[in-house]
C-alpha cells in the first residue's frame, strides 16, 4: 500500500515565527487533505489539495503530485495554531479511503 | 455552513456491552466513512459505505462492528461486544463524490472500562 510520512514529528515555535510542514507519499494520489487536530481532538479541515497551491489567511499549502510531496506553510504563528497537523491521502488505486500520516505536533509559545 | 454531526460526544461503557455511535452526514453527500484514532496515534480507516452497502473495510472492522443507514439522514456504527482496545476517538466523515474532499465530524470519544 501507499506510505505517508510527515516531518518534522515535533516543532516548537515562538509566536510570530513561520514554519513549513512536509508530507511525503510513496505513490500517486487522487486526494490529499491537511487537517489540524485541536486540543479537544477535533479534526479541522484545512486544505483539500491534490495538486497546486492554495492559501487561506496565514496558512497556505502546495502539493507537487509528480514529486509526491505536499507542504503546509504557517506564517506569523499564533498560540492557537498549536496542535497536531495531519496530512491524509487517497491512493489512486480503487479506493477512496484516506490514509493518514503520523502527524506533526506543533507547539507555539507566547 | 453544513457540517457533519456526531452523538454522543463522549461515551463510557463496560467491556462486553454494545454501543451505537451516531452520525448525521452533510445532507447531499453520498459517501460515508468511519475512522478511529487510539489516543496518541494516527487516524485509521475503518469502513466506507455507499448506496446502502459497505464498499471497503479495514482489518480492524471485524464481525464485532457493523454500520447502517437506518433512514435518510443517520449513519451509525455499532460495536456488538466492546473490548478495552476499542477505546478510541471515532470519527464519521462524508463526501459528495468519490475522490472529493471528505468532511469530518467532531468525533465520539469511546471509553471502555
């Protein structure tokens, strides 16, 4: 099956700093999504981005499907950005389930 | 904005008891999913459901699990005889078309004692 790896596993930032989270996947995908899991455990949809670049406020994401990676950029981080960020992909071969990466745990300090 | 809802938000049960987790997907969505997340681990796929039948299930989804769409709005996950290792956060998701963005509910935290 497809492998999904995220890096770094942990990230500690001061408020105001920028960061880049990476998601590598081992095969072609039909769907790629980024999620933020908040301290209450809820999964918040950030981006649906099987290819290309999208921006939403301080967050942006880029997926280069041909090179099998996606990046999530967080600019001017705030304490409310803390939590775990998951990348999830839908493998192209006869499935529509999402395969999640192991996540990046982000802690933003004031 | 339409959203997926789940009830209850937290359920505590004794080992061996049956539990039913409920979800109301977004109204015009046709594909439905259950995922689970054991504390501190990644989210894992359990089952997908389309056109009133299971389209795919994982190894986790054994005979103790079942899903149902009893009416036009609800989607349920039943665990017949809960085990300690079933303790997890269970997420329901839905999408309008296959390969499109999946929208997740807030989750049900199941604790089996």
